[in-house]
C-alpha cells in the first residue's frame, strides 16, 4: 500500500503547530519537525520547500479550521445572527484553537521573526479595512444593527477589546490559568458574556434583529474568507529557511 501524502502532510502540520506553540518560530527548525514526525528531513522538504512555506500552509489550514468551527457554532446557536452571538462564537472558537488565538493577536512569542519576514502571512491578513468594520456595516445594511450606530467607532472598540480578552488564553503564561484566587479579575467567560451583552444592548434594533438574515450574512462572509485563503499547493513558497 502506498504512503498517503495527504496523511503525511497533515501529520507534519499537526507537529508543526505543537512545536510552534511550545517553542516559537525562532527556535523551531525543519529538522525538529522531521524528527518529531519521524521522517527524513528530505521528505518534509518535498512537501514544504522552506520553513516559511510550512508556516504559511499551517496558518492557512488554521484559518479554515477556524471558519469551520465558527460556522458550526453559528448554526447551533438559537440566537445566531446577532452581533452578540457572533462575538460569543468568535471567542468561543478562539478558545478551542490556541494557534488561531495567537494569530489573531500576532503573538510575538509564537511567531517571532516570522512577523517581519517578507511575504509573511500577516502581510495580507486580516484585510484592510478590518473585517469587523466591514461586517458591522453589512449588518446595518440588512437591518440587524441599528442605523444610528457609528460602525467604524464600534469596530475600533471591539477590535481593541478582543486582544485583551484573548490574553487570558495565551499559550505562554507561566502561571496556571486559574482566576479563582483573583476575585478582582473576571474570568474569560465573564468578559465574553459582558461584551456580548454590551453588543446586544447597543447594537440590536429595538424591534429585534432578523436572525436568519444575520446568519445568511455570516455564512457568506465565512465562504468569502475561505475562498480568499484556500489551502493547497499555491501556499508552498520557496523562501529560504534554516
């Protein structure tokens, strides 16, 4: 029976994700990846010609996983379609995907020198203007968000709050993630719910939101995002690496 190249590729990406979160980009080498997955380094290079090509492929896969998990959350939430539900879903999904959370905050301990590498993934993600502003404006157009809300300002506020909330999920915190001994510090879930309640109070029209219209918009946005960043051989560049 021949070796399944897709299975090998998945194993390499899985190992790379673990090493990246544990040690960071600066310390991880292609040899580390090959050793961890039990392959000759030349076999890894056949699939990914450089470390940066490997990282880019991993991040594209993570982005697609993020979209899939978020979409499942959207479909399972009875109140899916409101901004509050979308925000809850976003953070609940990031809680499940630590690499995606690191991507969202451009965590320097995880990505190190990669953040300044020419042609790195983050040079084109997220697009400008940011997806939050575009999303809120689109929700206004279909009547799911109040017309008198300044979407640009609200997007700025939400984008500023999210990294602070995600700090509780940092993979590099040395102390245990236990807020029970810190009564002055709210838990991650408390922060998420409070921001979601703020969104519900400030953004939802008085007559209520059209949940199906909101869900349809989110489905379309997810599909557009996945189409913009497809997984495949085009992600495999030729950047030099160590």
